[in-house]
């Protein structure tokens, strides 16, 4: 089956690029491995930039039940420091967001193929990309967008993760007292082997998403229960937050080997790499969804302007590099024992530091008016 554009991956980046291209009259086929949207490893934080991009795509996150997030809070051991966010923000489960984005893509005229994974992507004759699915079906197009998120496609992989990060996600229903105390904050909790984020999402549910180095997980017996206990010992603030909480999943969602700090340097002719296939920013920034939308928008604009992928990809890298490098430096600081000990005290003295860091690790975004539903 021939198209103008193939988009591999129906997450945030893939859907955003598909919608942008289809609205400009391009023939687009999107291939998504999952039959229906599901919960994914994600902090589910929507920054001001993400809200602007979603608004431009016609996604009304407030109508989907998104929760406004007005504060950022950092907790280490028993101490916590808080600051207001310097931009509007919200929180929404990926399942709800992906459902809305897939529907918007279909409404824009994108042909969506769900429930099939791409086994290979290769350059065929006459400069066409050929995607072969797990059922043997093949799709061809002169242009492809690689948007497979955290999952690498054979032959187009990213470097191995030297730290062997392991990510976990669990939904909780907190006690009434802890729900009220968490309120409208996105809370970053620190421990010796990594960090986690906890924040409210729709329907009175709380998302807890964490990343730890494998050696820390191994010391916890390679079991979620042991890991959770160890994290609460390292950070009693987290133990307080989860006291009396009801877990809402049978087991946490898990993924391994996340190459934080990766930025793609180059690509092949006709292959635009977006989302986590373009750049993987440390999770504590809450900028993952924003980068997915940002890279999708820029790649679609480059394609429509006839800018070749090998020209676009290094330009995207240069644009993202300052924020990515700063985020890496900050992430290294969070993993330092001395920093964990003094950070809450320092941030109580100067809470504006959190606002500055939050602003400096944002991706570049054209000036726009944020949706009023989540404006400060």
C-alpha cells in the first residue's frame, strides 16, 4: 500500500505529526502496535508548551478531566520545598490523551492501522521506505516518521543505556488527608538510586512514576514490593504520602534501558525521527510530552517545507541541546548524596531556583497564548 507518509508509532509524537500532515492534505498512514490506547510509563505532566501544542491540535485537555498543576515540590528524606510553577501546567493520563489524539488523527483523515507492530523498516527500490508488519503486510511511502517512543525498531536503534535505568509506574488512590496535602502540586521525591514523581491526575487518582538504577533495584531484591519499601526508607516523605494509599493496578508498569540524554545526530533521507526517537530528556523535568509534541510539529513543518530529513535532524539537535545538557547536569545533581541532603534546605531559602530550573529546561516554543483553562 503506497502513501505519501508513513508514521510508525501512534503515541503523542506520531499522532501529532500525523494530524499536522493530514490537515495539510497529505496522504498519511499511521501504524500503532497497540489495539487500543493503554496506560504507559509516563509522568503525565503537561507543561505550558505542551498545552499550547495540544490546543493547536484541537485537544481540549480540560474537557478530558485534566488536573491543573500550579506548584512543584521537591522532597528528600523528611524535608520538602515548594515553589509555584512559572507557566500553566496540567496532568492527564496517557491513556486519555492518546485516545483523544488517535480520534483527532482519524478525524483529520489519517488512515490508522492498529494492533500491528512494525518488524522492519528498510529502504526499498525507487527511494521508498517499506515497513513490514508482523502479519506480513507491507506499506510503502517515500517518507517515514519514526515515532516508536521508548521502543527501538530493529536497524534504527539508539545507544544502550550505560546506567541501566529501570522505570516503574503505579496509580494510587491516596487517603483523603494526603490527597488534600498533595493538592495541585507535582512532587519530585529523591532517593539514593534515582527519583520519582507523584501528582494528581483525573478522577481523583494519583500517578507515581519513578526511575532507579538497576543496581539499586537489585539491592531491593528485584521486586517491586522491596523497591517501594526501600524508596520509602530513603525518603520518609514518600512513605507519608503513600500511607493508607490504595494501589489501583495489579502490578506496576515497567520498562528498562532508557537512554537519558540521548539526542539523535543524523538520519537517513526521508526518515524523520521524533519524540523519544529524537531526544530523551531526564524524566524529572516533566518535559517528555512537550518534547514529543515539539519535535513532531517541527518535523512536520520541515517536511511540508521540503526540508530533507538529513538537514532537519541536526538542526533539531542543535535546538534541543542546551536544555538537554542542563537537564543532564541537574539530574546528576539529584543523584548526588550531598545534594539530596542540602537541596530541600537550599530551596526553602531560595524557592525561585526551582522556577528557574523549570523554565530553563523547557523546549523552545514560539510565543503563544496558553489556553485560559490552565493559565495562572
